[in-house]
C-alpha cells in the first residue's frame, strides 16, 4: 500500500465517522422533538454550523478561534 492510499483511506474513514457522528446528533435532536433553529438559539451557534455538523461537513465550519 502506498502512502497516498493510506492517507486517502484515513480521510475516507474520517469522513464516515463525521457523517455517523452528525447523524447521531440529528437523531437525538429529532427524538427530543426539537427544531434545529431552537438548538441554535439555545446554544448560540449559527444554524448553518449545526446543519453542517449534522451532515458531517466539518470542513464547512470556521477555523479555531484565538483569545
């Protein structure tokens, strides 16, 4: 196996884990009967960020913050 295949395989595994994590969060939210807009207001997180997390699109989130 070449280095590029290993790196690509890890990226695919990370993508699958991200999607699984987001799906679990979405299922939990739906099971509690909450709308994503309600969660966004309560947590003070942009709805678009929560939608990205639920979809496993962590690359759509902003970078780290600095204090």
